[in-house]
C-alpha cells in the first residue's frame, strides 16, 4: 500500500541522510553553544519535512512504476531502459550547476547557517533539507536500479553521498562518479539491444 511505501521511503531517507547531515547539525549545535538562539528540534523537523515530501513522491513513483511493470514488488528495475535512463540522469546531474551549488552549501555548514541564521531554526531546517535534497535526489532514485530493498546497494549509495559532502574528498568524487554512472548507463542500454 501507499502508506507503507511512504513509511519505508521515509525511514530509508532518514537513515541514509542522517550521516550526510551530521556536519551541519554539529555546526548548528556549536553555534547554539556560542550563544545563538537555537531550537535543534525545529531545525531537524524542517529538515525531515523536506525528506518526508521526497518520500511521498518516491513512493508514488514506485507505485506507478510497479503498475507499469517496470519495477518488481521489491522496487528493483525490470527494465534495462529504465535502469539506463536513471543511471544517465544521475550521471548527468553530477555535472550540473545546481548539484554544485547545493554541494557547496553542504560542504560549508558554518557559512550556510551564518547566511540564513535570522530566518530561524524551522526555516533553516527546511533550507538545509532542500539543499541536501538538491545534492542527493538523483542518487536516491538509483534505488530503483539497485533495488529499494537491497541494503548493500543503499549502504553504498549512502556512503557515496557522505563522502561527496566532505570538502576534502567530495570535490574529487563528484565528477568521476558522474562518468562512472554515465558509462554504466551506456553499458546497461547496450545490453538491452
């Protein structure tokens, strides 16, 4: 059912995105200790609200793909064309200006919070969630390629997202990952011929 899929995507998104948000959450906590007015619960609530919205859209997408017989009941692709398209989309997005803009904010949480501090914790949480979603949505959609219920694949995706947001490592990972994803898209597409 739809409600169960939303719950599953919500839990999966929270589990996968929590490690990627830890530097930002730690920065926010440090700013609060330094004397700023903070509400950690409101910040996290705004962040989770964005990802809950993503979970609703992803669950609806999974149901639609299942009805079209493009994914199995476990959410993994039954179509080489769908897999190739998702890989190409994710690979191409790695080179986009939007991805780079979102990553630059995630990699500099102190600058992010200082720029938007006066908006308050709820709106900061929403903004942080939106920036995080901007970094990760395309990689999250690869769940349909590797299997929504495949814990190893989702763990690998989460690890890549964490590394991509680290300033020292991420800038050397983003574009090569895009090349690998596009190459995988081509190989998958050719296998369908």
